[in-house]
């Protein structure tokens, strides 16, 4: 008599297979994290030297101009020359160094243009300490001409910090929308969401570096980000949901994916921060009490418009209403005829595309880096926790507030290096005092 093997007989082996895959992902990621960064760090360390002439424009505003053709060099602490270079049209020279160590940076004053000399009291040599390499690239500045520094009033400082906070908050809110909605619809805490931010910036940088203007490269990168979100759900998380894999196991998978992707980015992109080719050297314009470059002003306006479109779509469109329904209660939404799987797929696509756009804007605001998404990830978590976990609008409000907290923290004596700490402290307090967040609803458990 032939005995048929039932599908349930395979469940223990399938469960062990899933656990084995999870373990392998974490092990591979941990191994890459312990080896790749060190190797890349040794090979990509450099000193970036900038030479600028301090000037003022017709309106009396500081308008420093780059000085090309100036010879600069880097030596070890004991006087052995490592390399020399001539500044380019942006007044910048990049000299690779063996590693993060003590160096001396020198400028050849004889190579300065006629009539130019170093600013009063500015030395022709600057020491660089090993512990001053916060990133793989250490920047050293030389200035010629008279000092253009001026004392900024407290009102101007507050206005400037608020303006910077608004710009950062809009970017965090944009990146957080997908993270919040994915949690609201599936319960998944996606630790790989930061890599979606980095992916968008890196794709835009690659296309821009290949010759496409950033205005053309950015939409293509956003489309690529949406495709990555579609693939993540279609080939990974949709299958895991269908097989009833637990949320803890799925969260571990996102951690493994984040580690693997981050080290892939480091391998292919390198450890140095790199700017886009367009809109890099811009002079800040005075708008009332604040100074902002045209690029940052455009980024701020576009970010606000994108978030307004997102809010209007969630509020009035058919897909937006379905998204809010699935986020509130998946089973009830499915019972009313909503295709929950399709809605979740669209959330993955839209969330990844918004994250990619946020990465591009962040790269324009700062520079493109292989770990830029990771540095924003916990700020995104703070934002969605403050706004309300899973709330359709919570990410918008919470991310905006967190950006303001981060940039205005320095007004209260917080060091610049620790300005993200207050936002994380707020995350802890919100979890203790109001776990549902600003826009979240308290729920009965049990």
C-alpha cells in the first residue's frame, strides 16, 4: 500500500530551513561588517584641501571665492612627504593618505595669485590629528584676504537653526512615510528601510557621474527605488507573509538585508563622501534673518510639495483611502472587498520611491555617502514613534518635528556631534508616556 506524504509533514523541515537561512544572512552580514569597512577605510582615507579668498559682494555679504592653481602638500608628522597637488577650479585638492594618522598639511604661498596672501594670523601649515578623522575624508581650509566673520545675533541664530530644521524635518518625513505605512499594514519593522534611502542617492550619483544632469538622474533613481520596493515585497516579504513566517523572523531578515546591502554599497561606492556634479558650489543668499543657497531653497520647496501631494493622495484618492483602511485593520479591509495584498504592494513601491527621493535630497543638502540612510534610520524611527506607529499622517508630523529638534538642539548648548541625542531621548519618553504617539490611538490589549 502506497502511503501519501502530506504537506504538513514538510512543515518542520521548512521551518528549520527558514531558520537556517536567517542564521546565514545574519552571519554573512556580520562577517562583512567586521571586515569590509576596515579594508575600505584604509584604502579610501584622504585629506581634502580647500583654498578660498575671502571677499564680500556688492550687498556686503560674505562671498568667498575658490583659488585654483595653488600648490598644497601633505607630510607625515616626521616630515616625510606623502603627496602634493594643485587646486582645481573649485579651489579643491584631494590627496590620498595611507590611513587615519597624524599629518601636516602645507600650502605653498609662492603659488598664490599675485596680490594674494594668507589671512592675518593664518598659518601656512596645519596639523591634522588622527582622531580628527570623523569620516574617511578630512577637510582642511586655507583662506586668503581679510577675515569676513561677523557676529550673528541670537535672533538670527534661532531663525537659521529653525530653517535648517525645517529642511531636515521635511526630508525625514518623506523618508519615513513608507516605513510607517509598512508597519501599519503588515506589522513589519523594516530595519533595511535606511538602505532604500542610500540606494536612491547612489543610483542618482551613478547616473549623474555617467553624464546625466541631476534633474534627469533624480527621477530615474526614484523609479529605480520604486522597483526595488516592488521586488522586496514581490520576491521576499509577500512570500514570507504567505507562509506565515513570524514578524520577529521577518525583522531579523531585514537586519540581515540591511547589513548585506550596506556593505555592498561600501564596496562599490567607497568610504568617501562624494557630491553630485551639479549645484555643488553655491553661495548662500540672505532671505530675512537666514542664509540659504538656491539649491537648498529649491529642495525645501520640492520636499514640502511632495509631502503635500502625499497627504492629499492619502486623504482623497481611492488608493489613499484603501491604504488608510488596510493600515487601520487589514482583516476588516479585506472583508469589505479591498485587495489588501495589492495595497501593501503599492505601499512598498511608493514608500521605497519616497525614500529614494529623500536620499537624493539629502545628498544634495550634504553629500552622498554609503551609510547616509543608516544615519537617518533611527531619526525616522523617532519620527514615526512620535507621530504614531503605523499612522498614515504620523510619519509626516513626527518626522518634521524630529528634524526641528535635531537642528535646534545646538541652541540649548548641545554639541553639534550630539545633536541627534535629544531626538532619541524624545523617542524614549514618548514610548514611556504616550506609546501611541501624537496621532495614534490607544488600543486595548488582552
